């Protein structure tokens, strides 16, 4: 197998895992942060999102799992440091920052408000 195509496949899988982790983080945020933002903006109609609060922990675990898979795909030894891999690593770090921000708000800030 061509090492170049192997690195390209790794970066594709890594980007897909990073974006899926970002989506899982958004599910977590929609259930907890969404209603708080809605209340702050006077949109009480977003309160229905709280019925999905039971998905917070599974979505957080899924987020961490997917981001770990992305790290494994993009930072293992066989992954080369081509342009596609560097771009994929940037996407991964954006996804990590996004997921970390959502989880910090949910697990550290929101409990102190209520």
C-alpha cells in the first residue's frame, strides 16, 4: 500500500472523528446550554430542550471517545506530516477547544448558577 494514501486515509478518518466529536459536543450543549441561553435572551420556548438532559453524560463520553480516535489517527507514527494531515490536525484542535468549552460550561459553570 502506498504510504501517501495511507496518510490521506488516516487524515480523513481523523477529520471525520473530530467532526463527529464536535457534533456530539453540540448535542450535549443543546440539552443544557441551549435552555440557559434561551432564558437569558427571553426565549422561554427553548425550555423543551431540558428533556434531553439525560443525554449529557453519554454524549460527553461519545465526544471524548471520538476525539481520542481522531488523535490516534492523526498523531500515530505512520501518519505523515503532509498538508492534508496538518489541516486535519487543525480541525481536530478546533474540535477539542469547542468540546472543552462546552463541557467546562456544563460541568463547572452551570451547576454554580442553579
